[in-house]
C-alpha cells in the first residue's frame, strides 16, 4: 500500500469517527487506542465482543454477507 493510499484510509476513518454518536463504540475505539502496544488488543475484549467478531468472521467465510448499500438501506427502512 502506498503512502497516499494509507493516508486516504486514515482520513476516511477520521471522517467516520466524527459521525459516531454511540458511546459504546467510541469507548471501544478509545480502549484500542489506549492499549497501544501493551499486548494483544484481542485479550482486552470482552467474551461477548470476541464471540461477535468470531461470528462475523464465520459469516464472511460462509458468504453470508450483504453489500454496504443493502446494510444502509435496511437501516433507513427499519
């Protein structure tokens, strides 16, 4: 990945973070930042968070996914 591509990803993440209003998500991101290189961030996750991530990975492996636009449309319709 080029420096320009990396910077573009960083800016996209910053823009996304600025739109967040869910305190739990913000706290989670802050905990990742705070953990730094003091070990594996995975170990800092709750069992529930680890299970949720594993479930998501299993869904991806099975092809049980939807597009980004389908996801956002489902929120609008909900």
